[in-house]
């Protein structure tokens, strides 16, 4: 690959203290190699307590945010960059905060007429009897099986598909260890994911079908070679693929995303796409979904990283223009 048009000093911000910190560091290393291959002066910067000082003193042209989960994918580091007047990749403070807070994102999607499974929120730190009462109420309203997961989290950490009442308390405990508990109606269908680039207008990438070799597309399936495969395009009729892409673009726009997102969708037996969640900073590891979908659209990983950096700089300039 040739060198970039002009070399930039880039902070690849990764790690931090979320439950997905190791995945973030893996994404960061991939991005680091890609940017250096394009001629940039890039270095990894840990999203820890010294982040403010590191970014302020580093003389960076742009921060590439390769962060996942809380304390990075939730608007916090985006806010740091705004205060320091540093261009940064991905969506802004509000959009990232909304996307990570699944219940709030669902409220926006419903208001925009975008299909998302019904849900109930259950507080953390409940005693056993109270937790059981809340979980039984959720199961009664949503039916079984029911998906139980942390409201703010990813990589299926703390997620359980509850198939019987006997599993409710254990599922609550697994999710509540990380955040408020989100109970969601289970949608039976084909699980796909759709990357979206840009924002004016957003461009949906090819549909990607996920085939897990484990009972659940869990952390191990996502990040262990050979435990899952990606089929592009998804094995759906063309009309259903297009409907899912349109729903993804609408969800991306409704939540105020820009530059990139990855929209997780389940297409039910009737062909209706249900938006499960929108990831404002998708994984960028060797096994991640967005880079695979981008390659299918003719955008290599180095080109994708370059595009995100250039988009960040352009947007930063536009927002600060008089």
C-alpha cells in the first residue's frame, strides 16, 4: 500500500477499564499497524487516568478511538477530545452515549418507527426476592425465551437466553454484575449485522450473516479463530437484505451516528428486520465484523482506517469553521 497523502500524528486510544478492554487493545494494535502502513506517525495511548495529559501533551492531529464498552464507547473519551479540541474518529458524545445505553437507544428507535424487540429494565443491587419479582414480571410481559443482558455492555458479556423460570435469577446476577439489567423479547430468526459508514447520507455495507460454532454467539465465538464464520451477503432474499440495510441506515441516523457504526439485526420468519442494537465503535480486530463487511464492499482495512481518520479531520474543521 502507498503512503498517506499527508502523514499525521495519530493517537490510537484503546484499553481502559471496561469489561471489553482487552478486545479494545486488540483493535488498537490492528489500527496501529494499518495507520503506520499508510505512513502515519501513530502510537497507542491507554485510556487510563493519564489520558487527558497524554492527549494534551502529545501534539496529535487526531485521536483514533478504538474503544469498546463503558469509559470510551459511552461519550466519556469523546468529551475529553472535545474539551481538548482534538479531532477524533467515530460519533460524538450524545450518539455514543445513546448507542451504549440500549434502553435509551430503543426509546429513540421506537419514536422513529424502527422495529426493535420490546424490553423491560430491571435495577441492579436488588435482593434475591425483589430481583425474582422483577424478573418474573419481565418474563410475564415479554414471554420465554427471553434475552437478559447488561444495559450498557457488549461482546455478549453477561448475556443469557432464559428458557425457563428457574434460570431467571442466575441470568439477573450475570447481567447485574456489569450494569442495569435489560430484559428483551427473544426474536427467532436469522442473526445478521450491517456496517454503516458516513452520515450524509449514511451508506450501508453488505449484509453479514453470523454462523457460530458454539450454542451462542458469545465472547469465545467472536474472538477465537474457527469458532464462527461470516457469510456475505447474508442468506436472505434480496428484498429482505435491502430492508435490513435500510433499517440499519435509519437506526444509524436516528441515533445521530456519523463516520461508522455496526447495526445488529435479526430478520424474523416473515422477513421483518428487528434492530437489536447499534454499536458506535465496532470491533476492529482480525476477526471483527465491520472490517469483513467493508472488504466485501471493496474497502480494505488500511483504507477503512484512513477513511475514518480523514473523516474525523474534515468534521472537526467543519464544526469549528466560523
